């Protein structure tokens, strides 16, 4: 049966749109909400080959939404490119009827069927093709170039097999069409996930170009009833090249200065609204005074770390944290419900997600802003300064322009939550201990300098990633492993593993309090100062689920991953 709460929301927004000009503002033409039935995969309508971008200072309207029906979501996505007015190469996924980067809504146990067509023009002579597979390893094309694409379903605990979430060998080249059928497990935690290209050597360029979108596994209200009935807001942070700087600034002193101000390594956007150096005009969020909302924030940046705060007249506001990286906080401790965690800021690495409840500013607040604080990425790291991402405005004009009446409310709890995917994971279960470390080696100097990046099992030889490399780690389904991940470099790194989540249990050799031992798929490892112990995190890797096969772990600062900081793990079927 169709989901009645979604039909009601769409119908309500459609009625409101006829009463209030500009309601929703989404690119779907239906108040930001897509129709209940997504475009069929068999359509032959040509997608517009453009990646539309709003102007600076625009309203941060939500992406269009597509919902599964009867356990399946079928969608066609075209991978397209264009060049913006500042000369940047943009990439995006669009449906045949022009929906850009739609949010894909599924339920635990649903299947996502995607027909992907690469409409990026072929590359001739610009690069040497990278071999992605040989013999039985080939999935799609055997080699990739700058026009190639595939899709990683980030955070999903799904099979690393061809036509599912396999990224080592899957390649779709210009003019080719490829089908995905991704089955979510029945106990997939409800929360925020995302999709993006993962062609090794091209990931950074594609994601900075904007090719990414959200996946929402619905049903979080069943694990955290506090969100029931709240208006929801999806915010996607992305980064892109600074238009008037010659390249990324590796330190505050680098790059082209404007009035003595150094450019960031990368500009940011919020729901594609540019926050561009040097003016850095923020996006706008219209919100009725004092209204509680459920915010779902995805840091879809390729390289930029964010530290989010909601600041009213200079005071950081309390946020009620609901979920991290798609897993409701406190939901895996056996009681079958999530736990709200009060915080005043949320650190999100590239690929990190946070879901939380906010209270809008009172009408008396003079300035309300969503900001990212400055990040110390290390002496060899990028320059990620403080920036204002959005101004929250409570005026009637701003609220009308936002179309807040069309912000979809969360449904009421409808069922018992599914089984807890990672419940009961404790150090008592550990079957193996491993130490891994991040490291870098720079070759050359000045303009000719290049850096190789590594993630290495302690005792092995550092090796840059190649799809033909043998697995660096072999384990068995059912294992629970304790990994200590060290950073032996002088810049920040973000550890990520595909297919599974891990439980963070310690930092720098110290066990964390129970409330901080949450589940993640991406987490930051601080930089080494050059002396003393290496910074580290300690995690429990959960291989008790159904996933078997080869997949990868890497730094999710994608420039680092593209330059070698990735390796393969093989999970063998249980004996």
C-alpha cells in the first residue's frame, strides 16, 4: 500500500502552494516533494545536461524527495556535467524529468533499483585509463577515465557485490548504462545515509563537483518518538574549488589574499547555495519563531571538516542529538529505543551525518546563524576556517519565501522498531586485535611536490591503493575485531569503512564513557604533532552481519583516498 502519511504531506503542500506563492521551492515543482511514484527506470526521456545552482544568499530549499512503494524504489539517474560561470567543472545526478540529487527514501528491508547512465562526454587523450578489473573482477567497464562513474551507498550495510554496493571494480563509462539493485537488511537502522561516486582517482573531483545526494531510511520515529510530528529539514553541506584562488590553501598563509584574509582551502555550499570566498554570503533559512524542528545534516564535502553550531546573538544553542551516521544514539544498548544527547556543537568529518532537534530563534533574537567553527587540521592540513552557513530568519517574508508550511512533518510512531543491527557489541566478543595507521610521504618541492597517502596494517609495508592489490586484512563472518587506528602524519584524517559500522570505544588509549561509545561509519583521527604518542581511536568492528566479500576502508578526505589512502578487506563466509 502507498504510505498515507506521505500522500497527505504531498497533497497538503500542493494545496498550500496554491495559497502561498513560492511554497517549498523544491525543484520537483511540488513544494520540494516528489510524487509518490518515481520515474520508471525504463523511461527514455533525455535529462537536461546541466547542474543547476542557486545564487548566493538564496533560501536553502530541501532537495526533491522520492519514496519507495511496496518495498521497492525504482529510479533512473543520469550522470551529467557542466561548467559554471567561474570555470568550475560541476557534476550531478539528475532524473530524466530534471530532479537534481533527489533524496531517496526507503524502509528497512526495501530494495533500491537504480538505472544509471553516464552522460558525461568521453575523455580523449586527457588521462591514462585506470584498470579497475581483470577477468571475473570486471563489473561494467574494465578501465576508468575522467568521465567514469559508479555509486557508493555510503553507510548502508549491504552486499559488496557487482550491481550492489561494490566500488573496487565497478565502472560505468561515458555513454554506458548500468543497473543497481541494492537490498537493505531488515534491521538497517533508520536514519540518514547518502550516495556519491567512488571511482578511485576521480572521487574528489566528482564529489566536489556536487554529485551526491541523501538516502533516508525512514522509521526513526519508532526508535526516537521525540521527533514525531516535528517539521523536518534536510541540509546538505558540500565543498568546491575557490573560484579566484589558484589552488587549495594548505595553511592560513597560503593562497591569494583579499584585504589580508587568506582563502579557505575550499568554498562551501548549503543545499547548493554557494558560500563563496571572499564575501561568503550565507544561505537563508526561514523559520517561525520558537518552532522546534528535526534537522538532518549531511556533510557531503569531499575534503572539508565542519564543526556545527547554532548561534543566537552570540550564544551557542542546545541541540538534542538523535542520530549519528544513520544510527540513532543509544539505540543499540538493548532497550530498543534511542537516547537524546544534549550537545552544543557537532563535529562532522567529510561523509559524517548528524540528526538533531533544534528550537528556532525567538522573534527578539537579532542574529541567528548556523555556523561551522574553525578546524585545526594540522600543520600539513587544509585551511578550514569558521564560516556562517545560513542565517535563520523569522520574519513573515522570510518564512513565506522558505515555504515552511511545506516542511514535511515526521509521522507518529507506527510500529515496533526493527531489531537492533549492532546490539550487544562489547569488547568481551573480540576475536582479533589489529593496529592500523595513516601516514604520508612527500616527493619533490614547490610546484613539483606531490604526496602519497597510506593506510597500513602495523608491520606491513605502506602501499598506495590499487584495485589489483590483495586484501590487506582477511577476516571471517561472525568475527568481532578491535582496531586501533593511529595517525602518524601531521594532518587530520577521517577513517571510514564500507559495508559495516563500528563502535567507537576509546581515544588516545583511554576508554570513553559509555554515553560516548556510539556507532559510526566515519570518524576523525587527530593529527600527530611530531613528538610524543601517535593520536588514535579504538573501535570494535562488527562482522556479525550477512556481509561477505571484498570491500574497502580509507580516509574520507577524498583527496587523500584518491592519492592512495585506501585498502581492501576480505570477509570470508563463516565456517
